[in-house]
C-alpha cells in the first residue's frame, strides 16, 4: 500500500531528531487524535468511522484509567488470506501530559527496526512522524469517532 502522504514523511525523516522535537511531535499527535475522537477519555469499546469513498477507520479502546487511555487504531484491507490491518497502531494517550506514546506500530511502508522494545530516538521519531501524517490524513478525510452521547445529540438534537 502506498500512502499519498509518504513523501512528506520521507522529507521529515531527513532531519536529525531531538528529544524536544520528539516531545513536540507527541503533543501534536495528541491534538490530532483528539480531533478524531474528541471524547476519547469517555469512550469505551470499538468504533468505526466510515466515510464514502475512503477506507473505514477503526478504533478500539483497550484501557481507560484516570490519566491515560490505551487505544488500537487501524484500517482493515481485504487480502487473499483474510483481513490485513495496515497501518496498525496501539497508542497510550497521556491526558495529563497531552502526549501520545506509540506502544506498537505495524505498517508496510516505513522501515522501522524489527524490535520496538527499546527503541532509539530515531526509531521513535520515525514512528511518530508516520503517526502524525496518518492521523492528519484521517482527519482530512473527515473521519471522526463519536461517543454515544454525541451521536444521540446530533441525531435527535
């Protein structure tokens, strides 16, 4: 799969990352994710965002605590062996710090070291740049995950 924004990612990867730059990027990713799921702190369960002419985007809340939310976000592509998730990300969202930590990211476009257990600054930078562009792309397509209350308010409001 070739993403239309991958050339932007490649340009950003030419830079030497810094810890401060990475923290700024994690904060930007938090803001973009909240555009997709404004009520993230209250969401529980699985959600699908379906936009005509675009891939359906799926979000599953894996864990909610007072200060963090763990989510799984992905597309599912039909494949001869069944469904294939790509990109496929598990994210820990720190609401108090307004940051996102990439717990895991599987995708077939951006080369990332096979082991993400003790990632280097450069690997963290790469996966967060990818996440930033992917989330912004999803927002640009109009994807959004609504809470049941928000859905009912719009439907009957």
